């Protein structure tokens, strides 16, 4: 995955730490509301909202709630809910790293949207497919879907989505190394985001442009854009965005140092160290151990450039220890997640079995009643037939007696 794709992933979802804090509170509230939802419609709405909130925190749970909403939507034959469930599943499967499932969900959402002539959800499906194909490095398909999404949103005058699409298109041009076009669309994204007061896209438009400018060796301008992005990220309280921006600023200072000598070089390297330390310190508040390890490795490299080999060695040792610890913790967390999901699935199956048992018992009762009714009916017909036959036999016996008597009188 290159840097452009990394920026796209950041622009697809809210920053992890920011979303974790805000999203966790919303998730807790939605889960509580779901428990007290008494109708199918209310339950589906809450499940879809939960599925939308989970991609940045725990996509497995997002997939769980998305499938619950989808199954119930199919059951009550509500295509709008089916579409929104599938879109949420596409987002969660993409974040989970399961492109085939993400693609299947998004294509099905698109199919249903076309059937309903639902332009808004068609646009959302196209956007999701465009971003997914960008991550999969299929730029032609990505561009095709993004162009379709853009056309529909422009027709609908959907100002909230247009800047995000411009940002994704800019990312594609960056991947193709068409830097002028990348900057053009980043500027379009920036202008549209400023007009719609979308600070999130404003921040990432600046970040994306800075990345392009870095590739174009325009480092001074790149640094200017990074500080503009940093301003908006701080304003939003986006700690993860701030941490990654600090790290990018550090990289730019280090790159600037390569073209100068003497005190100016030392000053630029010191700035690189300063901002990378800020990034590392903030990473502890965001709980992003993977990023933190990369930052510490980068810091070790800077001290190697400064020829402070003792400090570089200490940082490398620390980074490797953290790496081992993180992998161990991730394994434990994964086991806990699997156990939790398994427990949920088992509970669901138990409820399903209980429901089936109730249905089975009811069916058995109905079958017994029908059997008794059939038995009584059969007995009635047999008795009536027997009674009729006995009456006929009695009449035949009486006739036979009369004939015998007549024969005796005749003789």
C-alpha cells in the first residue's frame, strides 16, 4: 500500500482515535435504544446505525449488526433498509480487509438501488465501489464509479458528498503520478469543503495536497499545507489526525535537511525530532500502537543520521520490544473478540432453536387435534355405516321370515 492509498483510507473513515471517543458514546446509546425497540422497523434502524458506527472501532461487530438488519429487512421485504444494510456491510468488510465480501455487498446495494430508482443510494454505492477499487489498485474501475457518483451528487446538489468524491479522484491521480490533476481535484475538494463547512475534508484536502507536493519536490509548500491541515485537525479535536500530521511534518523537515548543510541542517533535523516526539506522545492518548512503533523506528533513524548511535540503539530496542508486545496483545484481543462473537452467535442460535421448538410444539398440537378429529370422523362414518348395515340386515331377516311363513301356509 503506497502513501496515496493510505491517505484515501484516512479520508474514507473518521480518524480512529477521534471516532473511538465520539463513536463509543454513540454506540453505547444506540445499543441501549436497540434493547428497548419494540418494532421491526425501529430495530432495523438502530442496527443499521450501529453497523455504520463500528467500522472505525470493531468492524466484526459492524458486520454482525449489518447482517441482523439485512436479514430482518429481507424478512419484512423493505428494500430501502436492505440497501442501507448492504452499504454498511460494504464499509465494514472493507475496513476488515475482506474485499470480496465488500464488493458483493456494494454491488447488491447498487442492484437494489437501480431497481428502486433510488438516485441517492445509487450514488453512495458508486462511491463505495470507487473507493474499494482504489484500495485494490484498479484505478480505471475506481475512476469510472467515482465519476458516476460525482455526476449523480452534482445533479442532486449533494454538497456533503461532492468534496469527498473530489478527494478520492485526486488520490487516484496521485497514484497514477499525474500530480497536476491530483492537485486540481484536491483544490476542488478544498473549495467544496470550505463552502459546505466540512472541516474534516478541508483537513485531508490539505494533507493530500501536501503529499502530492512532496512528490513534486515542492517541500516548502508541502510544509505550509501540512500546518494548515494541522490547524483544522486540532480544531476538530482529531487527536489521531494531529498525531499523523506531526509525523508527516517531521518527515518534511527531515527531507528539507538533505539539501542544506551546517547549522541550518541541524536546526531542520532538530525540528524533525521535535515533531516526531509530539506524534509519539500523542499516540499514547489515541491507543495506536502500530503507528507508534513506526514512529519510534523513524526517530531511531533520525538519531542514526545525527550519529547518536547510542540513542538510536535504545530506540530500536524499545520499538522491537513494543512490536513483540503488540503482536501478543493483538492475539489475546483477537481471541477475546472471537469468544465474544461466538457467545453472541450461540445465544442467537439458542433463541432460534427455542422459537423453532415452540413452532414445532404448536404444529404437534395442531397435528394431534387434526388426528383426533380425523379419528372421530372415521369412527362416526364407521358407526353410521354399521348402523345402516344392521338396519338392512334386520329388514332382510324379517323378509326372509315372512317368506318362510308364506311357504308353510302354501303347503
